[in-house]
């Protein structure tokens, strides 16, 4: 596949033509198969994610004015998504009035990386100040310095989550690359997050677990046994790149190991593709969508596999990359209207023909295409990360 061509002629144009809101600012993500808007509630995650996507594409793919125009509209809309306490909403109306606010601080992490990348694209010093602000809010929530309402009663169900650590690692990596004045701060946070993923109980001989006890022990409950293969593959390439950037061979070996133990758990040997969830002990997963194929785990698997092949040269990784690429071309990519379907049943028939919703928009797929385009051009993964 010509990733650069598809990115610039199909993937990004789909969102630029159908989703951008230049009247109110920001982006709509509830798009149907043809790109028609079916809902005007805006995902705050995707204001930051799309800001990062168009800014990153401008910075590393081509200096396309439309990318910078879209990024500016997204950047200007972000303050409308902020509540009076400094936290961000989860969803807002088309003109930016808050609808829903969640305990998660991922809206802030995505706003941070979006503003940071936009700073690099625009040279607007205010964007870097905003990136620092959003990062600090997210990090305060991450550490508990800023209180967030727990989902479960911590006195009787004290567990910690992989997703929060891996996203903080990735966010710190982006900030470290761009906010060079405070590089040591982000380097320390990235180091701490890496240590937590590798030594905090999540990584076992059999899997990278989604939830463990606060003291790092496996918990024999449906939640404690669950594995999200997409998260595992995504975490693997975050860890591999951290190892490359810092010269940490232990991290590189750990990233490889995570791919190795995740593949037999996540790959559907009958129909192909990476499933959404599994139970590490082989017991019934509680998630009803457990055997569905979602768009983003396929993206993360391809990145992890290609990076592992470049580092270790094992044909297993090359085959995983090629098999997943072929699978996505056959079942996820819409050859009629462009972009990807997001949700497939176990047998690879579309569960829905939507191209976007509150959780699916221009992030995982463009990120995959940008990384592959750069690697195809002979650039290294370190170039992408820096």
C-alpha cells in the first residue's frame, strides 16, 4: 500500500471535506459511510486528537495549507471545551457548551499533544503554554494531586489501570520531544511510566493485563483477568520507541515480549484480525463485544509488528504486519467512499457502516499511515518520535 498517497488523497481529505466546522470551530466525528454528519455532539477527545493529526501531518508529511487551517480551527475551539474548574469536558455541543464530563483526563492528554504539535507547526508560543497547562492538569489527575471521582469504591475494589499509564507515557514522549525547555521533567515522567508498566504488576508471563491491584497483584476476577490486545500492542510500540530513544535495551526486549505473548491471545486464527478483548485464563470475557474486530487494534498491531521486524528481523513480525495489512485492506477499508469502517463482527461483516463516532475519528488511522509513510521513505521511528 502507498501509505503517503492514501493518507493525503483519501484519509485526511475525508475528514477535511466532511467533518470540519469552520463556523463554530472544531470537528464533527459522527459521520456515516459517505461522510454525512449524523450527530453534532462533539467529542472533546477528538478536538485534541484531530489537532495533533493535522499538525503532525503538516510537520512530517507535507506543508499543506489545509492541514494548518484545520489545525487552527481546532486549536481555537479547545478553550470552549474547558469547564470552570480548568478540566475539560468529554462531549460538547457544536458551539462548545458542555454536555458530559468524565473522571478520565484523556481529553487533557490529547489537548496537550495537539497543542504541542500545533506549536511546532505554527510557531505560536501560546500553543506551547497551553500544551504545558493541559499536560499539568492531566498529570495532576494521574498522580492524584487533583482529585477525580473514582469509578469503583477504592476501599473495597482498589485496582489500577494500564490505559492511564500508557497514555501518560505517550503524552510525556510527545512533550519531551517538543517542549525542550522542560525536557528533563517529561523524561522523568516517561521513565516512571515505563517502570510502572514493566514492574507494576501488569506484565506477567502470559499477558499484559488491563487491571491489577494497587499493590501490583493479579486479581482473579473478570476485570482482573481481562486483556485488551489492542492496548497491549499499542503499549508494546510505545515501550519499543522509548527503549530506542533512551538506549534502554530492557525496554526493547520487554516490548518484543509483549508482542509475543499478546499475539496468540489476540489473533483470530479462523477469521483473521485482532479481537477486542479476551480473558487470560480462557474464561468467558464479560465484554459483549469481546470477539468483535475494531479498527484501532489493527492499526496498533501493524505499527508494533513493523517496528519489531525492523529491530529483530524475525519473519514472525513481518508476517504479522503483512497479514494484518491484508486483513484491513480486505475488510476495513471502504473502497467506495474512503476511510475505514470501525466495527466488524467476528466473521468480519460490518457491525455498522459508520466512519466516525465519539470514539472514532482522525487519529489511529492517520497515525498509522504517517508512521508507515515515513518508514517507507527510509526514515527511522526515532525521526517520527522527534
